[in-house]
């Protein structure tokens, strides 16, 4: 199973909306997201910055949150999405 | 990026930041009244202490006034606005400027100026040309006709 990361911000409303959807997906499928808050955790922020080229290319040229990152395939999806879209993305190999 | 400077009106002490001073001071209406000053002097003239004096209520009033003559408005969803303003002020307290809580600062100052709220969102793909356009974080939404 791929290593999936969710970069999120504590005061980001999109992230707040996505967190329960991610948790619902985790419960239903066994998929696990490593959730990394980036505005209050410098280590997490530095990890996201280190992926700037890859993430920004898919996210309007910026480091936006929420961002979903597949550490194995380097695939990126950012923003608020429906459960089914997140599931399809997460299940991609 | 063009280097901007600070300018102070020698009549009423208004402070302007830009590549050139205003020809007419918008406050006292005196022509050719601006002299270039350093950033430290500009800050002192403006009366800002290290923590600043611009409250959340001040910011809320400022963005309402900013949006009023434009084609966008502050999001009517009060809960969302409260969350965002909280994040914006957390970022100012922790990182120095009112960075958008829905993007991450890169530590490249010029680049990060692009995510200071309000940002230039009308040029972004989440707003431009979209009937239900909004800025990335959703603080501003296109005004309904």
C-alpha cells in the first residue's frame, strides 16, 4: 500500500471539512493517511516545502492545503473533494 | 519585482508604500508633499508597536470596506470567516504577516507576499471567470447579482 500524506492547516476550513471525510475513508477501507499539520509544526512545513516543485505544479503554483500526496508515486491532489473522488485517488496504485 | 519604498507626507504624516509617491496626498490634499523615508521611520510614524495595533475587528471592518466597491464580498458564512480570521492572526503572530491559512509560506519573502490576505485572488483560477468564484480559502466570494 502506498504511503499517503495529507498536508493540512489547523485554521483552514477546507481542511476541517476534509479531515472527517479522510477518517471515514480510513475506517471503511483500511487506507491510512499520515496527517501533517503545516502551520503549527515546522517539521511538517519543511517536508511540504521540500516537495514544493511537485505539489505547486498541481496546485495553482502554490503550496495549498489540504494537499494529498502519494509518497511512492509522487501523485498530488489538492483542495476539498468528495468522498468518492478521494477514495479513487487513494486507491490508485 | 520592482523595489518599493516608503514615503511620508511632510504636512499630515500620511505614509505611502510604492515605487513613487502620490502626486496629491489623499488625506491633506497637498501636492508634492511626500518625502522618502526608511522602513523603521515609516513604522514609527504609523505608531505600530511590535505587536501591532490592528485588531481582528479592525481587520474585519477593513475587508468589508475593501470588498464593498468590488464585485466580491466577504463570505456570508460567519463560521468560516471566524475560522479564517483566527488563522490569519495566528499566522501574523507566529510568522510576521497575515498569511493565508489555506496555503503554506515558502520562506521566500517575495513569493510569500503573494499569500498575504487579501491576496490577488481575482486572477486565480478559483475565481476568475467563475460565477461562483471564490478565493482559495473562501474568505471572499463573488457577489451574487
